[in-house]
C-alpha cells in the first residue's frame, strides 16, 4: 500500500443547484469539492482506500454547463449534426416544417436517410423557421446548415412570414388528389421509399397518379416503371377510382388520355427507359459498396454442411401455437440464433474481431448476432443484442420488431451497429448453398439455405425422406482456421438436429 500512487488527469463536474457531484474513480471516494470561483480553479481533495487516507495532488477542474444556452435573439443556423460514425451526408426524405412555422425546442424538423439508417432531427431552439437550406430529396452534408431559425421572433402569427411561401428553389409539385387505390401516409402523401420518389421526380411524375401494387398500398419501383412504359396513361385501378362527373358538378371531369399504344409520346417514353442513365448511389447501396470493398481485402474461406431438420420442425410446430397466442410469429430463425449463441460460448474466437493495427484479436463479450433482412431500401443487416441472455421467445420478439422497422424504413443506427456475428437466411428467398461475404469487422458469417424434403439413407441402409437444410459458412482466414469452423458448425448442427440438447445446455 505504501507504493500506491493515484494520478487524476481530469474530472468532469456537473453542477446541479448549489451542490457538486463527482463521479467515483475505481474505489476512491472523492468528496467535499467546492467551487472556489468561476472558470478554472485548484482544489485539494482527500481520498480513502481501505482505511488509508492521504492527500491527493491538486488538479485542475473545468466547469461544464449542464445545457447550452439558447441564443438571445436573431437568426441562427441549425447544422446537421453527426448522426453516426463515418456518415458524411444524408438525404432529406421528409420535412415536417416549412418557412414561417413557429417551433419549440425538441419539435421534429425533418427525417434524414443516411447510408445506415433513417433518423429524425429535432430542434434545439424556440423560434420561427426562417429558411430551409435543402429541398426534399437533396443531400445535406454533416456540419453544414440545415435550417435557419429566428430565435428573436415573438411567435405570433402576425410576425411570421407567409406560411404558404415555399423555400427558395423549391420544385415541389402541386398537391394532387390521391387515388383511393393508393394508400397514403400521415402527411397525405402516397407511401413510397425515397428511391421511388427520386425516380418519380426524375421523370416528372406525380405518385398520386401511379397505382400501387406493394404491400399496404405502397408504390414500388416497378409501379413507376410500368407507369412510364405506358406513356403516363392511368392504370385500370386508377381509372376505376376516379369519381364520376356527377360527384362534383362544379368541376368538369378531365378528358381521358389517349391510349398508350397509339401515342408517339408513349413510344418516346419507352425509348427513354431503355436509354442509359446515370443514377447516384445513396443510402444503403452506398454502405454496401463501402463494406463489400473493404471485405474484398480479407482472405475468406468457406465450409458447408447439411442438417436434418425433422426434429426441429416438430419442436417449432409444438411451440408455434403458444407464440401465436403471445402475438409473435415463431419461425426457425430464433432457434438458429439461440443455437449459434450457445455454440459461440464454446468457440468464442468466432465472436471476435481482428485489429490489424495492433495485430490483436478482440474477443466480444456480447453475442450481437446480425440477421440479413430484405427491406424496400435494399438488404440491411441489423443485429439482435445480447442473444446469450435472451430466450428463444425473446429473440423472436426482437426479430419481429426489427423486421417491422425494416419494412417501415425506420431502422435506428443502434440496430445496425455493434454486430459480432451474422446469419443470413437466403433460403427464405430460395437457393441452397451460398458464399456469404463477411460483415466487417466480424470474422464469421453463415448463409442458411432452404429446407427441402430429400431422400437419405438411415442407419439400416434404407432410403427415407428427410427434411434437409444446407448451411454455408465463411470466415476470416487470418483469425479462424478450418478445424475451428468445422467444430463450431458441428456443435450448431447438433443443437438443431437434437433440440433437447438446447434445453440441457441453456443457461
């Protein structure tokens, strides 16, 4: 104890009223710190460790404000903050305010789409929206102005600019009645992804005229292309939903458009679709380019096997009704994820990452297992946190939440970051074997094939029908050797072919 030394580099002090609370550092209890003035000061402190008391060398404390003070008045520029590591720009997918609107602190300003997730941006100030620096669909750079807010206005309607005036340079199309065949969101606009809206803007098409074929009345990219190929003629679904002339006698019914097959403009539109186009890659597509380019520099090796799924099929059938009663659809995937987590306990090196700078392997404590999900914006890989602590049903609940968020385009950055291992269920689309590419910095990934009823030999040499599923593993050969991958796969296979062993080994 005589050689015990303790050096305090910096301590962050948070002021609450007239009291100062200090964060404990290891087993030291630092107390009686009082401000000797404003700004920078010196404070002698006393520490106690296992009954030993000794003075600690004075150190400098800097005073931190608990919240940033709002501007006294005038117009301030609200910059787009850094919403995630490595994100330099975002697409403005929706504005919730317009020029002249009165807003308060924490009111929703807009939604932005990065190459990882969509994020809602809220205001830091009370005031009046003086200017929107971007139109919907524009790319906004992190650290640059997003909106100007006049914090000195009274907020009364008389002091506000005309609310109907659009932002400078705005090219938003006039409001068009939405056909009943197409569902609309809470803002009255047809349901569509940012990529579909961009395609419609490029061809000067109002989505209100496009009949939707997607789930819940969502307009798909194919719907827009079909609309273009027909020369902009309304589809049967749209035409049937147009109100009759007698429904509004004060307004003349629009004249029907000419048939697409006899219109020269229609042929020109078809030729336009077949011509080469240059489309910038944004959003999730941009993230995929970055991650796949980085993964190409890592030496992959593959390992494949097949699994008899008959007992697992029976277990799922027995549990499905219980899960349905609890409001969750039970698929095979929660069983796959839990079995993988249990196998990772025996082979933790597969739940690691490689630090090339230090030539070190970082073993991850949490099993944050990623699942590849096909969303309207492309393939994304969110992850289920701490699978080692979750039951099969809890994993099913979290998987259901992620799937709903992916379809709604509301995946958070937290759901898409921090993964340690990945399983991709390519079999839900089709196919058996695959060659999955690593999701760096992870060192292993599995691709699950579809389940098929195939002939196999039993222990007595007879041909019997068996439900077979293929699994294809890829691993970082700098970290994982073939024997480790095979042993892990065999244990995972044992859990699935004999589900009772999951109960025996579950903690």
